[in-house]
């Protein structure tokens, strides 16, 4: 499997120095592994987007000599693809819809670690829905090229949000247990 690196700026303004540095690190890492380097524009927050910012970011990268290996992907163009993947995760019981607000989580003292309320009780379809990843592994082990062997315990955080929307999400909200 060949290495793929990516840079994914949000078009909320011109590319700033910190983002340019992140792009450089990602680019050099991919190229040092004889891999591909991709650019993906994270244009999924329309209220924060600045008109023309995506083009400005791409021009800046080009001026600094960055060369991406595939067509630039705009996240907003991939909604159907993401919905199909979310549906597959739900069908495989690796994710589930959740309508819990921060207020509801606070009332149940579940802000630090989600209590899987929407696995037990069907989420309210009248409320905005999120999709939560269902944590099934107790410990994850991986090797970081800089920091070496690492262990993470995702159960410490609980099931986290992988997608949210302000409008009703057209997925089955039936109980998943």
C-alpha cells in the first residue's frame, strides 16, 4: 500500500503561515515516502467560508511550488458518498443516530463520556441528529513514526460524533441494540 498524505484547509480566509507550514510538513512527508500528496478543501461550514478563499489558498500553494497528485477534492461535492458510508456504518452497527444536545448530556452528567443513551432509546427525529461512532475496541495500539509505540483507550471518551447536521438526517433511527 502506497503512502498518501493530504492537506485539507478550510476556506475561511487566506492561507496563513501555520497552515502553510502544515502543508509543507505533509507534502515533504508524502514525498519522502514516495507517496502521493492530495489537497482537499474542507468547505463544509458555509457561514464561515469566505468567497474566493479556496481559490486564493490553491494559488498560494501553487506559488510556493506545491504540486498535488490528483484533482483537488471539495468536501461539499461528496455528500452522497459520505451519506452512503454513514449508512453502511449504521447497518454494520458501527455507528448510530443521536439527538442528544449538550443540555441533555449535562443533565445526565455525560459531557465527558457519552453514555450511549441513543443506543438504548430511539433518538428524537424532530431534533437535529448526529451520527456517533460506536466504540467497540478497548485499546488501540499503533506505531507513530516520531513518538514510537502508542496506546489509546477510546472507551475513555466514549462514542464520539462523526457527522452532525442541523436538519433531519434521513437515516433509520430505530433502536440498534
